[in-house]
C-alpha cells in the first residue's frame, strides 16, 4: 500500500495581501505586466500570471502554494530512507518565507 503526501503553505489575506491581490487582478484584467513587487510577493513566474484564470489557489481570501522539491528545494526535501524503507519529507521551518503562516499536509 502506498500513500501520497503533499504539503502546502498558506498565506492568509491580511491588508497587504489584499492590496497585492487587487493590483494583480487589475493587471490581468487590463492585460499589462504585473509589477515585480507583486510578482515576487505571489512567487509568480513570468508565464504563470498570464494563465492566472486557471490558477485556483490565489483568491481574495488567501493563497495556497503547493511545495515541491523543485521550486522549493531550499526548505523542502523528499528522500527515501533505505534503512527504514520509508519516504521522508523534511521541511526546514527556519527557511520557509515568513509570509507563510500555516502549513497543510495532505495524505491520500
């Protein structure tokens, strides 16, 4: 039996988030480039914001970012422990960007 695990970080919608979200929405609505400060805040890559309509994890209420070992390797590791024959997920809490206030772990 195998179990899949995914982990996401939650940015709650405070006043700064809501301002950034409104700028993002306005840029997408007008078809203009998203300012770097907003793009950096949401960790958007240049192609991602153009397909914003299909990104369901960015809402006015907050954002949920799924962590993976490719885009978040500085604080998220996935490895196989050959001694115990188990998959191991390691999250370095000190390296997670401070904007993430909660973590969600999914098992399925």
